[in-house]
């Protein structure tokens, strides 16, 4: 028997609305803001979700260095790296200069969190 159900991944960020909008567009999920406005969920129709929490003195991670460790990152699967790259750049992502593989690409979301577009 599980101790808990329906886990949520929470990303700290300076602007929850902006980052939730980025990931909602990336994943085609719906935005569900909290009444207070400091917390926003984006949810898939099948139940999976990401949450975004506002942090006043947010400092983005530095990857691949460890001065400000990445803390976490998301891998999302895409059919075509070039097409997906173009789409995430249009949404506001930044392609990281360090690209250590050929079957994935590393980007930074608008708040500086690393995420990868992966072929599998």
C-alpha cells in the first residue's frame, strides 16, 4: 500500500504565472492558478501535473557547474529535436551552450531551470 498518492513536482521561480504559461504551452496542459496567485499548477487531462511556486529572492541554477546546483531538471520526449527546439525557443527557452549528447538537447526555461528535449 502506498503512503501517498498523486505526487507533484514543484519548481521555485520568480514569476509562477510566466513559468506555468511556458510549461502549459510546451506540454499542451491546462493552467490551474491558486486563489492566492503564489502557486500555479499545470495539469494534463490524464492527471499528471507540475506546480510553480513564487520565491522572492529566486536564484537560478547554473548548469553544468555546481555554484548554484541544478537541483532538478525535466526530461520531455519529442519526435523531432529540430522542430521541438524551434518551438521551445519561440516559447522563451534558451538553448544551453553545453550540449553533452546527440539524442537530447539541453535548454533553460524562462526562470533558468535546465530541461532536456529527448528522443527517448
